[in-house]
């Protein structure tokens, strides 16, 4: 039990540490920013003519947010911890933005605005960077090379916005930003919730072994025990052999952590709906932990098979060693991408199926079309959700079994030559 | 144009992975039919192999999504 706790704590620490590290390119950005900083905003007006775009809607729903949208106009405010070099730290609850439709904020706080649930910072001079000011609305403009810049309209003028902070180096289109977002976002909230849930579930199961000593397992213990034994007997022991006990806490932690997040992410209503395992930065942290565990536990045989494969002619080693070296990094990379892509793809498909209602209904104009879309969307969504339920278990299991097989290859004592 | 090529790339990756996983499934069914008592071992190895193939396909798909 103590080991599980320690492993969970390690996961939390790394989950917090990774975002902090991935912002080192900040300096490069400030040069870019000079260009946009030049003059103030130009004349703009609010216009509401947005056609329904299922792709954009899907990406909005699977991305992280600084506010938890519950239903209609009900939002759960989350703490914002923002830091911009030269401006200092801003800490406040995100309801200071005064949410209105689509999670947009009606007020700017210290130069930060809430655009579709995501905190962004005004990157153009002339905007009041201190205190709360009322803003009109959000719009976007396109540069010549096809990039989209979000803009905020304040007193009839447009101001360019910096993108939300991204932990992925801009792979998901975020880019490097002028501010650091350490907020408790929707994903962080869901992770903390999962930690608490798992802590009480697993503690109740562990206590059962004292209270029900010598008797059949009862309650939650009877639910956890088969899962636990399955991972121990089908994953840990076959791949790790006699040393399995050393790695069991780690394997169990990642299994229950990923499974819990997958299942909570499946819930379409309030405590769920956080797309945590479908977030590249979360799976990246899990992959980095796997990388560290595998390579720190690698023995002499493991490194010999990478740098100096026994029983292979010298000239082949010239090709083989770089391939094996790349393999060290490709293994955690595929772990990261597999979990991310499976969960994200499932969520996108569900959102696209729900979007059928709006596509056929022409965004509310045609009620008959909406009804037809609804008739199609409900069974399709239910089918997809049951597949995703399966995927939630399979992906947690696959992450666990692959990590176990990588560790197993690293700690193997003697290698039989076939 | 690059968008179209990326979509073609995603399709090709899926064809490759589909053939691979299909083969794994077929051979695993054969093996289970021959040795029903080894179903547990075969199942976990089948999932492991499918996951490895899927990894290659997913890298191709992710690349084709983000190439613009």
C-alpha cells in the first residue's frame, strides 16, 4: 500500500514538473513578439456569423480548459496561476473572467482573457495590462501563411492574442507563448479526482485483507482483487519472472491510473469529460517514467545487446547499433502516441456523431433535420461508447503489458540464442 | 494538396496495419482451435503483437494529421 502511494506521488510530481520544463524556448519567442508589439489595435467590430464547424468543435471539446463547463450556463471556476516574465504572478479564480456563452470571458484580468475556456494573453501594446476591464468579444484573423491568430475586441479595436500555453512544443497547434500557465485546469482537476478515488478504492480493498482475513473477499475488495491478480499473473510474472515484486507497484499504479482516467473521461457529465489520457503532455509524462524505469533497471546484457550485439558480424553492428539506440527512444514514443491516439480518436468520433444533429439541422434552422440527425446520432454514439469502454480497458492493459515487456527485456539475466 | 497527400498516407498506414492485425487475429484463432488449453497465453500475446503493429500505424496517422 505504501509503495502504491509513493508511486502515485511520483506520478503527480512528474505530471506537474513536465509542463514547467517545456517552456525554455521562451527567449526565442520574445523576438517574434516585438513585431506584433509594434502598434496598437486597429478598428474592428463584433459579428456573429459563425457557421457550425464539426472539426473545430471536436478539437474544442477534447482540449484542456481553465474552466469546467457543467451544463448550459453553469460553470465550475478553477484556480488560475499565471506567470508572465516582466509582469509577475497572477493568481485568481477563473470566474473573475465572468463566463458567458461558450466559456468566453466577458472581462480581461491583468491582460489575460478567457477564449473558449482557454486562458490567452493579449500580445499587442495599447491594451490595459492591469486590473479588470470589460471586453466586447473574440474574433480571429488569418495570416498570409495560413495561420490563425485569435483576437480580442476592446473599445472597438482588435488586439492580437497569444495562443494558450502548450506543453507539446506546438505540435497540437499551440506554439510557444509569452506566459506560463500553471493553473489547475480541467485535466489537472480530473487527475486529482482520480487520485482521490483510487486512493480510497485501493485503501478499502487493502483494508479488506485485515478485516476479512481467512474469509472470502467482500465489497470493493472482491472487485479489485481479480483485476489485481490478472495483472500480476498475466503481465508481471510472465514478463518479469522472479523479480516481478520489485516492479509490481509501478505496473499497478500505471494500470489503475490509466484505467481510472480512461473511465472518468468516458463520462459525458460533470465529474467526467476531462480528456486526460487523450492529452499528449499526460501520455508524454507516463512515457518518460517508463523510459526512466526501463533504462535505469537495464543490466549488462541489456546494454550489450544495444551497443555490441553478441553473435553478429562486425559490419552488421554498424547498422544494428544505431537502430537499437533509436529503439530506446522509439519504444516510449510509441507508448505515448498509442494511448493518446486511441483515446483522442474515440472522443473525436463520438463528437462527430453528436455533430450529426447540428449538421443535418443546419445549426437549429431545420427541426426535421435535427430530429433525423438525432435518430442517427444516438445509436451510433452508443455503439461508439461501448467500443470506447472496451478500449479504455485494452489501452490500460496494453500500456501495462508493453512496459512490463520492456522492463523484462532490460532485466533479463541470460539470453538464449535461438 | 499536402492535405490530400496526408490523407492518402493515413489511408495507406491503415491498410498496412489492417493486414497485419488481420493476420495476427487469424493465426491466433487457428492456434486457439488447435490448442484450446493455451487460450490465455495466446490471447495476451495476440494483444501485445497487435499493439506493436498499431504503434507503427498510429505514428503515421498522427504525422498525417499534423502535416499541413
